[in-house]
């Protein structure tokens, strides 16, 4: 699914960047090539990042506990 129409960024790309350690939507966009343009997607992108980071953090905690 496209999250950012201005830049053509998909949710899977944003999620992958979050799993690599990016925590901020604007920094993620910049790393993908272009920062936000109209900005209407940034809240959605940040939500995707937060959810992906939450899952990654939970997996790390489970691995550490084993
Ligand atoms: S839709 Fe993402 S910056 Fe415009």
C-alpha cells in the first residue's frame, strides 16, 4: 500500500526502515531519498514506524530472555 503519494513510498519500505533502526518518519523519508513534500502522510508513516519498532523491540526482548 502506498503511504506517501508525493514520493511513492510504500508501507513495506517504511516498515523495513523501522526494523533497521529508524524511529522518525522525516528521517526515514530522507534516508529513502526525499523528505516529506506535502506532509499529509507523515502521521501515518510515524504510526507504521512505531508499530514496527514495537514489534522489533518485543522480539529482541524475547530473544534476550531465552
Ligand atoms: S503524501 Fe507524503 S509528503 Fe505528500
